[in-house]
C-alpha cells in the first residue's frame, strides 16, 4: 500500500473525517430545525462505534496495550470515558491535547454546519 493511501485510509483520518462530516450535517439539521433522516439516525451510532473500535484496536496494537475480550460492547457502553482514559494513559499529557483536539473538531464542525444553515436560511430563503 502506498504511503499516501495508507495515511488517507488510516483509522485516525477516517475518524476525524467522520466526526467533521456528521457534525456539520447535525449542525445543518439543527439550524433548519428539522430531524435528520431515519437512516442517518440509525447508522450514525453504528458507524461511530465501528470507527472508534477500529482506531482503538489499531492504536493499541501499535502501543502493545491489551484489551478486554468483548471490546465492542465495552466501547458501546463506555466509549466517552474509555477514550480519554486510554489517550492519557498511553500518551501522558499529550493525550489531553488529542482529547481536546477531538472535542474541538466535534464542536467546531457542529457550529460550522449550524452557521451554514442559518446563513443560507437568512440569505437564500
């Protein structure tokens, strides 16, 4: 696999892309005050769980961190607590930078989507 493709297809890139795209979409739906389609609502948590699991498995293998037997259920129940703990445990203070970067991307993308929908609604009709 070429270095460029392996970087683009990495779990980290996919995770950040997924967060930005879905949060912009949620922001747009919130700005227009409409509900997301049922398929979006159904697939979003499943896709998020899969991407986070892929990222966590890949990263933990690189760092030699063993995990519990049923990682999927463990992530489904407690991923908001597990991810920051794992990042701080494996990266020390740099893990907090990663956590804040992820939260920042999450919130910024939501605000971008909301702002886009409000601007389009006020200027475009």
